[in-house]
């Protein structure tokens, strides 16, 4: 709605009266400086309705801020958090990704100078596990190079340096939530030696088994519905619960009927480890056993 209104305003031919300007004093222009605080803009990635009062209460209970925090709903899925201490803000940001009722919460810093409705909330950090590399390629350099193909802001897990002969490596990467999850990548040498690596993701929230994009499931997938309208065969889902790395620590999730809090075990609090998504037709394959 805000974006549509902005485009409309820019296209208007202004009247002579509208061409006039309002000049504010410097004091008034500064606005309310107490608004500054330590600000974060958030977005709940879901097309479905939810209770913001429950989200607010859960955040306040889980973060247990030193000097308190305030949450304000801006639009249906976008909200502002004002912290009164930098440590509280950093705790929220560094704890990403957060999951609320299986849906991803995207958080990013902002300032009182920015319009919170224009802050880009399309990226979220994830811990990604890289599988399928031979032992000689289990190096930091290889992990970081692969990470750049996944997203931006690649951070190598330093704790792996003493045990690089494991079966996988881990990198933290900022992913574009508008794009499908990457499942595999061909890696080759200049001499054209090639290996195929695969990926699993920690704390993976709701995502679509048809298109691989976060934020919805098969029955809500517009790309799938458009393909069906064109008469295309639905086929087997190309994504599934096997993309989850079952570590499950540090999530805001439903841990019981009517109970919200930390989710620390394995299972389907992230959106369906133990069953396939329903599309109104056949069930997709459960490939977890192929990725253990």
C-alpha cells in the first residue's frame, strides 16, 4: 500500500498551490531525538494472519532485555523495535535467524533518520552446512569460496579449524529470501576435476517444497498455481525436509499448545521435518535418510 501510494504521488501533476514548500526551523526539523534509541526493523515472512500481541509478548519474554524494549506494528508484517541498550539490540540481531510459529523473522538495524517502511528486509543470515567435499578440500578457502555462491557476508565457522576432517563444513551466509534455496553446486578445478556438493540449513523456517522459496508452503505457492493454470504437470516436489540441518537451537517457536519460547530439540518446529507438505494431491518424497 505504501509503495503504491509513493508511486502514485510521484506521477501526479502538482497544482500551483501544491508546488509551494513548507520550511521548518532547524529545531523542528530535528524532530524528537528521544526516538533514536537503538532501533531495529523487523518483518515476519508469512502470507498468513498472526497475532502481533503474541509476537510482542514472546520477544519481550525471550530477549529479557537489560533496560526494556518497545515493539510497534508498522504494517501487517513489518514492525519496529526500540531497545534502550546496545547490548539488547545486538543480542536480537546476533540471534538471527529467529523463528516465530515456523515463520522467519528478519531483523536489521535502522536509525531515526531512515523511513522504516523503506528499509530492505530481504536478507537473513543462516548457518549452511556443505556436504560432499573430499578431505583435501575441507579448507577455509574452499568453504568461503562456496559461501560466496550462496549469498553475501560469508563467515567461516572458526571452531572447525581443529577438526577439518569431518564429513561437512559450515559457513554463515546472508541469504536473499526472495530466491530459492540452493540445494547443490558443481565445484571444479581449472583442470576440470569436478565434485558436486550439497547444502543443508540450520533453523530453516517454513519454505515451499515446490519452488524452494522461504515464507510459504506448497498450497500457497503462486508459481505452482500459475504453472497448473498453464496445464503443466506438477511432478514431484524438488525441495523437501532433507534441506534441514537438525540442530534447532535458538528459535522462537511453539513448544507446546499455547506455549511459546525457545525451541532446542530436533523435530518440525521449523516447519515440517517429519512430513511432506500437502498440495491437495500426492505427497512429496521424504529424503531425510539420504542426507543423514
